[in-house]
C-alpha cells in the first residue's frame, strides 16, 4: 500500500518537475538555475526501490527520498523540484520522519552542466559607473565599508547609493547592487539582499546587517554582503 502511495507521489513530483523544466527552457541559457539545490550526503538508507538520504545544505540538515540511487557519505547531490511530507512514516524502515522531501530528479551532476551550461558559472561582471552619491545621514560610504569590513561585521549600517542591478525573487529575496562613486581598491559595488522593491537607477538608502565571506555556490560568493536590508528612497 505504501509503495503505491510513493509511486503516486513521485508521479506528481515528476509532473511538477516537467513544468519546472519547461520554464527553464524559456530562460536565457547563460544563467544558472536559481531553483537548483546543492546538498552533501551525510547518511543513506536503501529500501525496496527507494533511497533515503540525510543531507546538509549550508547549515541545515534534512532528509530527502528518491528512486534508488547509489549514494555515499560526503557525495554532492543536486535537485530542483521537491514535495515535503510531514510526519511521514516508513513502514519498511519502521521509522517516522518529522519532515522529508520527496524528489524525482536527484543527480550527482549539476543540472546546468547537463544542458551544456557551465557547471560553476561566475557572477556577472559589474562595471563601475560614473556616479556620485552623498552619504546618508549617520551612514557610511562603500569605500569605508570595504576598507574596514572587519569592524562592521554583524553590525547594522546605512549606505546610500544608486541601484545598478536588481535580481528579484532569488532564494526568496531580492538581490540589489549599488554604487556611490567611492571605492576601496577594486571594491566599488555592494550587493544587498532585501524584500523591498527598488528599480535600476533609484537612489536609495539601505540599512542592513553586514556579513562577510558568504558563499551560496555556483560562483556566487561575496566578501562583503548587506543582508535583510530596508530601503528608503
């Protein structure tokens, strides 16, 4: 009975996955798919026709399940579409999972590389623009931030700048690049995550927490990042 349930569940996930892939085909093929999850296997349990894997994604550990896959501890896996089941009980394992993700497309190969896209794309190059923006009241400049990044780590600061680029709704947040005309060495552009809506060309004061050495995979790493910022135009 449970196997029939799992087959139906994976069929539904496969349908959702097919829809996701259709959307991906309509996207420019030079971009990495923001829906791809990269996880590291911590433990694998094989049962009849299925594999349960405890994985780690960043600082988070959770269980996923899919059709039989030879997985070893420490291997990197990739997936896109998943369906969460809470309080799922495996009769075969005689075990209840508080939460588990059922996935039909677990792979050891990054989906991007399977479509001929570079597996580890680098962040798009941001050119320095000819802008001059006065600092916000009680704020700092981009040059001051990068020159003294260690002293601002985990602190909330204000920075005013011109919005140069916006990537919306990636990993449940908006990614904004700003410049104010100042620089410290080769650092002239600040990346910010925010739930507020801004547009390219806006002059905005952002207030948020500063984090350092943030790595989200696929070449998207940041020496300095302002997180969960609030925007004031």
